């Protein structure tokens, strides 16, 4: 019985290509600010982590200052 598909056929290749091109089109139409990308998401996460660390350090400083009184 002959094989219809080879063992290396990737059934997800076409849907991934369609999704990738759809995102590119949306980014081009709406702009990166609306859609975002992995780099922008990572940069936003770093900024959020730094802000949380800053707020935590400030709260710790205030609590230590209050406990000394």
C-alpha cells in the first residue's frame, strides 16, 4: 500500500504561515503600538518588574523608618 504523506509532512506549517502573515498585516495596518511584539512585551515586563522593585524598596524603607521611632 503506497503512502500518501511522507513521514516529514508538517500539518501545522500552513496554519502557522497564515497566522504569521495575518499578524504582520495587522501590525502594518494598526501599528506595533496596538498589536505589540515579543520584544515590546519583554521590555514592558522589565519596566513593570523594576517599578515593583522600586515600590517594594520604598515601602521597606518607610516601614524601617517607622519602626525606629
